[in-house]
C-alpha cells in the first residue's frame, strides 16, 4: 500500500496558499501630491491614491493603480517631463511571489 509523502503535502499546501496571497495595502495617502493630467492625487507608496480637490484639499474617490497598471507598490515621488507626462516606478508582485520592477508613463491629458 502506498501513502503520499506528508511533508510534500504540507509544504505544497503552504506554498500554494502563500503564492496566492497578496496583501491589500492601506490607503493612507500622506506622502505627496501628484498631478496626473488635470487631476491631483494624494499618494503614498501603495497601489492606492486619492483624488483631491486642489481648491479645498478635500479628499475624493480612492483610485487603485492595479486597475490601470500592474503595480502593487508605486513610488510616491514621480517625475514629470516638459509636456506634463508623469513617470513613475513600482513593483509588481507576480506569479509565485516573484517581483518585477515596472516603469509607468501616464500621459498628460489636457482637455481640448
């Protein structure tokens, strides 16, 4: 009679569980103000940013980077070029916990 290796089952279950768990980070955006196009956002180094009203500094909706780019973490200090495009760098937590560095360009979208 054959029995499965109990160590293999325990470890494979743990690895499967850990490989599919990516924490949901806080949305405590308290580090910087970022301008994307005509909009302003409060940011931190997570995948969440908060749109803000530049006149009243009232916080508006929470925006999740992962819906627009495959970033789980992003720097809170992006760079801008002469035409207003925004460049940022972040980390993508990929399959089986492997991380990749990602560079993102957000085009300046001025209304016509």
